């Protein structure tokens, strides 16, 4: 079973990487893509298009999560990724920017189902492995974005926009093929049937609890004192309150983290004087490289230092400082800022994402993930649309300062409401030392 789970985990990570590459090939170059292909250079239109992608995924994912309670996730992906790949191929022949936007956004609606692989994977892992799994997943995503940004810039410059779109479709078909292989090889773990059985069990438990509560009303005060009746009570922190608080924090976090990204490559080319899109892609990918460094450092130093390095408020400050440096208009400081931004962002993503699975329960992972993803996509929507408006009215430099302001708001929300770190108690040093002690 362990070997099968390891193989399944690796395939899920590979599928996620393919999905991210497919999504991210053009994400750093939409201004250049629309300018070269359609002559569309309006930053508000481009920002609105990127916001439209966020709206599409935001609205579609809860529907896919509900379907996944009745249809196994892998079965679902086989059909959806095939349709997404076909829509992507059709967009190659879109004659106008608006027709391309309609086809590609429809593709993202269907393609959004692959995001269910994240809660699916977390259901299969033990809670002790959640942090490691999220960290590994984050690195896979960042490395996929590095690859996508690098190869996307090269293909766009030397081969053309149509080849970028074709490669995006290839990623969808690879995901479909991997899903088919998992199904044929019998390596999938069924979750939909387990969810239905657990729902029936919860209904039965609720009925029994209501009967016990009704019976307890007939007990005398003395008997109630001498023989306490154990009932199900609402915890001190209601899970829905915790979930909404975390979701609001994710909204502000996503806006702050990504409002500077849509026009970063344009800003870099203006500040550095380097117009090569391959170089722009590599600079854009620096945060992904820092995510890989963060994973290696966390693993090398162990659980105690991993917990310390993941402190939420500290990493929000580090990320904000990185954004300030990127807005300094000095090339060296911009690169340093990218590094600090990438380091802080990686630590924050791991800490925040794991928090969801600390306040949720396995049968609700897909549902709660869809809820938090909804808020995340609202944040991404605001960042995309806001970036276009800010660049049009003020300039690309101001997007970094808007991001800093957002992180300050997120810091206050975390300190006085959500308090992410309370869901991550410090590991015992003695246990860590015992684990690494020579045998």
C-alpha cells in the first residue's frame, strides 16, 4: 500500500506540474501575446481578461467539487481535460482578441477540475505529512512556473503565439493520459463512495445525538450532576468562523502577492533595458527558484527550524520588503527584492495552505478547498484587474506599493483575527533531536 501511495503521489504531482505549465506559459507575457497576435495593447483590457480567467475558475471549481462527491476525481478529469485540450486547440484559429478570450476562458472553466487533485492528494496523506506535501506541491508549482516562463518566452519570441497555445493543449492531453493510466493500472483510491458512506453515518450520529438530547431533558438535576451525558457541542472556535477568516486572509494575500505580476516582465524590460523575453522569463521565475531553495533549507534544518522559518508575520514583512525593493527602479535591488519576495511567499503559502487542512476534516477537504479557492480567485481577480487599472493610470511601479499595502492589511488581519500560527504548534525539540540522534 505504501508503494502504491508513493506512486500515486508522484503521478498527482506530475499531473499538477503539467497543469501549471499549461496554465503559465503565457502568464508573464499576456501583454506581448495580445500585442503581437491581435494588436491589443490596452492594459485595462488585458488585466480584465486575466481577471476573467480568475472568475471562470472561481465559479467552476465549487461545481467540480460537488460533482466529485458523486464521481471519482480521476474519472472526472479524463473527460474534462480532453474537452479543455480541444478548446485550447480551437483558440489557435480565433480571429480576434475577443473570440480568443471567449474560447480560452471557456477552456479554463473546464480545466479548473484538475485543481481537485490537491485536496484529493491531501486526503491520502496523514496529517503529519501535510506540511511536507504542501511544501513539495508548492515547489512543483514554482518549478513548473519557472519552466513555463522560460520556455514560454522563448517560444513566443522565436516560434510564435500559436505554438504556445499548442503546447498548452498538450499539457491538458498529458493530464488526461495520466488519469487514464491511473485508472487502468488500478492505482486510484476511491473517495466518492467513502464520502457518501460518511455522510450517511453523520446523519445517523446526528439523529442519535438529537435523541440523547431529548432524553436528557427528562433527567433530574441531581442525576444530571451525578451522571453527565456526553453530547456533541460546538467547539470554542466554530469551524465555519475559522474557515471564513482564513478565506478572507487568502483573498487579501492573493491580491497582494500577485498584483505586481501581470506587468512585471514589461516593468523589468523598461528598468533593465533588456528586451530579451527569455531573460525576462528567467527573472520572472526567480521566486520559483527561491521556493526550491526554501524547500531544501527547510528539509535540511528539520522540523524545529522549519516551524521558526515559517512564522507568518515575519514572512509577511520579508515579502513586503522584497516588493518595496522591486519598486526601487534599481536593477540590483529589483533582483534582490525578487529573491526576498520569493522566499517569503513560499513560506507563507505552505503555512496558510496547511492551515486549511488543520481546521477542516477529510470528507470536507474538497468542499472547503473550493470555498477558500473562491476567495483566492477573488483576490487574483482583483489583482489582475487592479494591475491593469494601476498601470494605465499611474504606472507599473505603483503595483509594488499596492502589494505592500495589501500585505500590511493581511498582517493586521492575521494578528488580530485569524492567527494562523495557532494552528501550527511548535514541535518538541527533544523529539526532533531524538529522531536525528545516531542509532
